C-alpha cells in the first residue's frame, strides 16, 4: 500500500511540473469483485473468492506527435492482475510496470516500441495462437497480462489502415553445442500484420500472426508445452452495425507443425519430438448499450502424441454494466458477469476441470479516475 501511495504521489507531483516539461496525464481504475467458482462438472467447486485490482495509467505528450504511455498494476500471472483475499498474509501487493511504450502518431502514420498492450480481450487471434487447444476464458489477458514486448508500425494505405507488429515471445539463452537449434535466433520472434478497411458501414480486419523463429506454445489441456516450431494463424474480425446493436464476427485458423530441435538445454528434450496440430476459432459478439455477450466455438486436432487428441471447446461471456455515477472526473459502475466454459477431448475422458461445463458468476464494482 505504501508503494502504491508513493507512486500516486509521484504522478501527481509530475503532473504539476513547469511548462518546460512534458504534459503528463494521470488516471486509472480500481475494481473489486465477488467471484463464485461453482461449476456443473466433476469435481464441483463450492467457493466464493473476493478479489481486487488497481491499474495506474500515465501518458506524456512530448509535442509534435511524440508520446509516452505506461500502466502499473499487480503482476499476478494467475489472475490477470486480480488479487484474491487469502488466508493469513498470503496477498501480494507488489506493483509492476506492466506496460510502457513510446513513439509517434499523426493522421497518416504511427509507430511505437516497448511493452505494448494487445487488446486480446477483443481479438481472439492471440488466444488461438498461444493456447491452441483451449483458447477460451481469455488466457492471454489472464496469464500474459495482455501485453507483449515489441515494436509496431502502421499507416494509411489505399483507404485502409495497415499495421505490422514484431514481438518477442520468449528469450532462449544457450551456448553453441553439438545439438541443433543453437545460434543468435534462439529467441522466439513473431509478426502480426493486419489491414483494417471499410465496405460501407462494415469494418473488416484481416490478420496474420506467424512465428518468425522457433518458439514455444502452451498446451493448456495437456498441461505441457510444444517446443521449438513456427505456428501461423490467419483470419479476420468483421464489425457490422445494425441499428443500435454492434455485431462482431471473428474467424481464425491456426496451424503448427515441425520437429522439436535436438537441444535439451533450450527446448527441454533431445528426442526431436514432432509437433503437428491445427485448429479454428469462431466468435460472434453483440453489444447493445450497457450489455455485451459473445459465444466462442473452437475445435483443435493435435496429432503430436501417439494418440490423436481432438478438442471441442465452447465459451460464453455475458456482462451488463450499470452506471452508478458518471462525470468528467470519473465514473463508478457495477457489472454482473457470467462465464461458461465446456471442454471435451474426444479421446480422453479424464479431464476434470471442465467436463460437463464450468460456470463462473461475478459481480464487479469499478471506479475510473
């Protein structure tokens, strides 16, 4: 708590700096929520968790289009920054610099570098790429804290917006050995390219996310890692306004194949295991005033093991935002939220967490300032 107050005081002091310094704006949000972990599967869970989160944002206008932005939050990779009230002294209060990036923006082009926000909550391409066998319950926002280290460049071309982002997915460190996979490019690099354009009042955003060097992808269902290959994901988001409703349809396909390099120091194995999977994800989302809901369907076939695994996953997110107070200085709102997830492996009936479905009901209270 002392660290949080000290940081807030620092931001406040900087915001009153003389005009010779960059104009710094300070804001953020704080939330508390009650989560019911109950489910319909086996084993069932009967527990109510009380959680909280605070995010502090800073933005500096450096003039002539140059800027700096940052976000500080609790870096709890098990809950996307949400802290659960625990037994005894089990809560962690450390605040970390989760995002920071600087760059340039004009009417025609923009670029930035640093720990960039992903907006994965609204773009499932990241979840399908990094969690291909169970890309639901927003794992990139929850586990990866919805940010990545990289550089972005974009500009207006032919009536649309072209964007390219190069990111670092992992950092491998190894000396040269007799095994394959050594060298300067041990690190996992990826490229996200997109081109957003309009046809009438419909917005299309085709994208491709591909690994440029060998990287690792987490297999959430098998609780293991696929090592050292180059996955690629392609698809698009389509936004269709209809009256007062905003519909968003998303469709993506991912493919991962190759052989784990024979380097136990880097990739955890010297056996050259194969990686071979493909999957898709379809999402339909509707937004109407304070109400938002989406439905996801995913099927992924993983042929990496001796026995093929075919996963079928479905996920529903629904929320309703109730405004309690709104002014130029900030807002207070209450948000009931439901999450429902089902997971099925057609060749494995031993999955425990989501057999028959997992329901999480939540009640959020948030202040923005």
